[in-house]
């Protein structure tokens, strides 16, 4: 079968032919992939940006952690899913033994591994995963749209970390897939949302299509000016998904005293922070990474309830054999979510 694999510790990845997985081991499941989304983390691995050196000892490795499909085999001891089930996958593999795991927080497991970054992922015809990581999806939810579950769950989790509630004034920085998801979730919870991009006309139009009326292009005005124009005062919450550390400083500047700032982007440069001012203004700086079981469930429910609306996030679909083209497209500002479809799949 075809697979898109990171083969060397340098920029790029390759389409290769690898054997199909055989009978799964105890507790494992084989999923025939219907669709797999290209994530920012995949792009970082593809570009071999700083912070992904941990992958070197695991190469060659099949990328991809945002995928949906159909169960084609289960190992001994698997009870919750069976052959024929339509599933998505939580890509975090936890040890199951540590304090975090025993407390129901597998996302905080210190020994966790990520499907597609530590072990083979979903940019292939089939993938073997722990059955416990699979989540069933409704039969009427198209599998290509179901592939949006994991990134939407990341957005749901970030909104939960921010404690967003009805009436909050919220700024979202970055109109990529995670930022658009955060803006959508925040608006669903009754917040007044302003989403900001920089020369992101295509993505900001997608925000408006999702019902987010407040958008701003930061190439035409500053964030402070946009916040004053839209809200007339500092905001209650700021959620960041840019990966640019200077945007964190700009976002903190428009946050009210005791407001909550959630960083969800992956940053290659450190943040300079005036700690004295930060303390005196009592602002809360939090991190949101990965997701939770509860957020996964909510993401599946949102996709089922708003299938047509949220399907617009999947702007491009390419065959897996054109994965390099898909990655180059995902690196541009012309796409929101690029889905790779394995050969033989029709979704």
C-alpha cells in the first residue's frame, strides 16, 4: 500500500510502498483510512523545524494523526469496537499506568506517544492503532468530514481551558483550522468573537461563512485598534493559534485585568514578557495542547449537528499519491484543511 513517510531528518517526506498491516496484536485495531487531514504538526515535521528532533530515532515513520476510517480487524481483548465500525482516532497513546492516566488524564501522561509522530500514522491505506484510541462516529456523518474531529477537538479543549461562557468578549489570533474551530466553538457558547489574521483573506472569509461576523486583517490595522473598534474596551479572553510569539504579547496587551489568555500555537521562538506588569494586571496565561475525551465527544457531536457548515473547513481533497502537493498547499494561505484520500476510497 502507499504511505507518506518521513524518511530522513531533513525537509520533505516521501510516497513509498509498504506492506499492509497483518493481524493486530492484543488490544490493537486495524483501520482502513478513509481520509486524513494535514495538520500544522505534520507541516512542522515535514519542514523539520526545531522541536521535532525527537522523531529522528523513529524514522522512517508514516505521518498523519487526523484520520477517519473503517475498522478492518481487531486483536484479542478488544470489546468496544468491532469490524465494520466507522471510527476516528485520538492520536495520543498513553502508558495507562502513571498518576495522570489513573486520574483519567491520558493527555497529561509523561510517557505519551503520538500516532503519526512517534508511531506510524494515517497517511496510508491502513493503520494499526490501539483500539482504546478509536471513537465511533454516527453512520450519517460522512467519513471525510469525520476526519475533522481531532482538530475540532483541539479547538474545543482550548475553549474549555479558556473557560469561555455566554457574553464573553473573545479575540482569536490566527484563522487556520484550529483558530477557526476555536472561534466557532466560542461563538456557539454565546461569546462575541473577533478573529484576526494577517493577509488571510481566504481564511477570514471562511470565518464569516461560519457565522463569525468580527474579522480583522492585521495588515491594515493593529490588534489594539481592531479591539477598540469592535468591542470598545479590553477583552475577557484571547486564544492564540498563530505560532508567532509576538502575537502573544499583542494579545496580552488587549486582555483585561484578570482575563485569560490561552496559547495553543506551537512556537519556535521564546516569548519576552514584562512579568511585573503581567503580575500587577493579574492576567492568566494558560496552555492548551492535545485534547480530552470530553472534548473529542463534543467535537463529534458538533460535526454531526453542523455537518454542512463545518464541512466548509475541508477546502481541498487530494489523493494520497499527491501528498507532496497537498503539503505545499497546506503551507499556503489558500487552504484551510487539506484532506488526503487513499487510493480506492470514495468519500
